[in-house]
C-alpha cells in the first residue's frame, strides 16, 4: 500500500476539477473507490458565529459540501473542548459536544485539553455525551482504556484512523487528574499501530489523527497514508512524494482540511485527487448553515448570557496577547505581552490580598490566555474568556536560584513550541542572551529594584497548574507544596481589575542583550538588543544604553522577529566604555515608551593613577615639613609638646622625606 505521486498541490480554496474529470473515465473501467476526509483540529468550543469565527453551523455546511457526493469521514485531531469561550465553558462544554454530534463527527484524537478536568471526567461524562470515539494510541495506564484506532468503511475501503496526543500532555494538565497515566511518543505509537493494521489486513488505508505539531523531522511508517496534525494552532499543508500527505487545519474552526481520495482495489494504490485547505471565507461562503446546530448554539448563548452580562470592572487601555507576523492575536506563545504580564500581577495581588502571605513574584503562562481585554467596561463573560479553564491560583516558597531555573525553562529543546513565555508581575524584570545555550540564557534578574538573591526564599504566586511543574517548569515544584487557596483564576483577575487602576505595562519585563566581546575599560563594545517591543500595541522607536557616564541611543527595528519567539523589536548599539570604570557596574537599557532594565556587568582593565616618584607628594616635601614645624610649635605654646614621644615626630619626618 502506498500513496501515489500524483498529488494535487494544497492551497486554500483551490479545486482541481480537471483532475477529477480525467480520472472519472478511468475509474469506471477499474475497481476503484472514492471517498473524502474532512478534518478540523483544536476547535476549543468555538460554536458561535462571530466576525472572526465561522461557528459550528457554517462549519457543518462546509463539511457537507466537501463530500461532493463521495463517501465521507469527518474527523478531528483533538482539543474539541477545553479553553473554550464563555458560552461553552460555563456549561462544561456540553453544547460543543452536542454540536459535534449533530455535525456527524466520526472520530477524534484525544487532545491535551480533553484531560483538563481529569481522566475520570473524560472517560465518563465526556465520553457519554459524545457520539464519536476518542482515540488515544499513545495513552497508557488509563482505566477504562481509550481505543487506539477506529475503522470506517468508505465506499468499500477499510480506512483506519489512529489517534495520538502530544507526549507533553503530562506537563499541560493538572497532575492529580491523570495519576497513573503516561503519554508515550505519539510518532512511535502511530507507526506501530499502522504497521499492525496493514500487516493484519485489517485496514487498506491508515490515517493519523496526530495531536502534535509537525517539526519536519518525523520518520513516518510507509503504512501511513495521511497525517492530520494539531495542537500548535497552525495551518499547514505538505504534499511530498516521499511520505504521507500532511495537513494541519489551524484552530477554532478557522480552517477545514478537505481531501478527496481514490483507492484502486486491484493494485492497492491510493491517490490524492484533490487536497485543499478551506479558510474562513470559504467556510462562510456556504449558503446552507445547519438549522439544528444553530438552535443548539442559540440555546447555549441564552443559557450563558445572563451570567455573563455583569460588568465587573472598567479599565483604561487594551491588554493584548502576543502575535506572530500576519497572524491573529494570541498566536505567539513565545513572547511577553501586556496581558500575560497583567495576569501575573493579578495573581500576585490576589494571593497577597486574599491570603495571609505576601507574594514576592507573580507568574502567568502565555499559553493559558484565550482572549484579549479591551478598554472600557469588562463583563464577567469577557474576563472569563481570557482564562476559561477555571484553574486555581496558589503560591509556593522557592529559592531564588530555582526561580531563575524556571525562567531558563521557558526555552524548549526540540519542542513544537520553542518558547513557553512566562509573564511576570510588574515588580520583576530580567535580561537574557538569546545566543547562549538553552539552560544558560538568563543573565540577570531584578525583583523590587534589587538583584535576585539565589539563596533567598521568595513567595511565588501563579496558577496551581503552573506551580505543579506543567509547561516544562519543573523548577517550580522544588519549593514548598502549593497552598490550597480555592481561589479561581478568573476571580483573581476580576478582583485585581476592580480594585486597582490597572493600565497596560508600557515597558518590557525582559530583553535580550548579546555583547560582541568583553566589557573592557577604555574600549568599545557592540551590543545586539532584542525584545524591545511588544508584538502588539507598542510604539517604542528608540533605545538608550548607558554605562557610567557613557550613553548611546539607536533606533528600534519594529519587526516582530521569528514566529514563536519573543524577540520583537531589535537594535544594535556601540558603546564606548569609560577608561576609568572598574569592577561591577550597571548597564541600563531604556526605551522611549518606559522600558527600564539594568544588568550588572564586570568591567576589566581600568586605567590606574600613575605612581608617584620616590620622595615626592602632591603637596611637596617642603610644604609638609613646614606644616609639621608649625604643628610642633603650637603644641609647645600650649604646653603639650613634652607629652609627645620625640621618636614619633622623627618617624613622621622620615615618611615625609622618604
């Protein structure tokens, strides 16, 4: 079994009608079946139609049109629920599951967010509500077990769907809800199951529902014909002749993968007749939205609406998430933002206000934010949309060295998301060098205008999710056990906004500083600076660097930088280090919008005062000798000269004329 080389290119909204016409005559003379696979991923309960989201009713229409008269399987690559908008999340995502049932979803890989409320909730409540099977070939130790695959008979073709979830799931959900469960390598599990299915004759075609991002290094089995990826919220399409067709259909119902296949029963050859990715405009062009699903959504909005209308705060200024170039807000989990920093300040304030402790540091993970917050009145529903997980906020006591290690763990080796940015409270800032090795990038940390003390105990406030070591932050659980506060994250945010004059942090909390060499007195050093701007809502144009009396300014390049990273806004400066500086000095970086971050640097090679020749002094020996005579005379007049040891005066004279 193999995938033929005659694949159509993947492009949004492209229909290869001519190719279909050419193969239809030949198919009539051969034992060939035709079928369609439609795929979504990371739907996250976006059932309502808005200006940005097609909604479930329109998506159902597009799925039906994608079939084009062929037998069809409609499948998902996971994260159907969890991290959902208010109208779904407040109702425990039940409207979303009902809508997916009505859409005719056949199979779904289990996503990491399906575990948000624990495996017991997934295996009982969620599974009972879903008319489709959740697949988890790389999930082990669960009871009852998830099925690894499902098989659909499409026009006489046995098409197997193998579902897997990110191996990082254990870091992404609360550990108490998945005790005893392990998540193995999804690639290995997919290949193993595919080989077994083909060798046993149980499947003619194998399709992977792969809740993990594609890095381009995967070594797929020759028995896998197509891969529908997920998890990283990207839209991708890869159609090479040396491996399976690979597609990833974004998130929130913004895209629909639509693939037409032909299968020759005589030769076992599978052909991709057409592969395209439908975007928002394509989906919204459908003229027959599903009325039953529209009714489900309307009822959900009605049920959730009353609770969501309450105004809980009024704010001045927009709190925005980070973005990649040309992408939607929230697409970049690797950059700091006004919103992630505000939530970090909110949890610090909440723990200090609502418990008996005072938090030194507040943290927030960028991946936990699901909506922006705009100036004006803030409703309960809007606040809830930011953090729709109903997580608990807590605090731990942690050594300063462990906190620095947690900052180092933002960068991930070999992960689909190379940086998992941490927002920090307004009293925290730090510097790093993006060119240094992972694990050794943070070059300074400042808390309340003082350098981080690696041996001091700090109280760190964050979500219980983060403090438990999720997102790869294994340094955070090194301290005390998290306090059980019972304070839900949205309560912390609402309380902070309602009781503080919260405005967006205009300056950066973190910047990258890469020196060209050593900090040598009297020499010029070139510094590459990055992360000088937020990816949205930042107008910084100039950066200034000072060291002692030396100061230099440069324009800021506003480019956002590489996708998924935090180095938006760059500049290069050449600074003349004063020749008289030595020892530890503070290098200070400021911008015209309020960034002010200092980093201690060690200056070497300072000029020293020239040594004085023997027998000389600044005042001259004659002057000093005269002064000594005057002092002795005065002491004699007052009768004290006899009290002075003559040898003492002789020693002073010897020093003067030495």
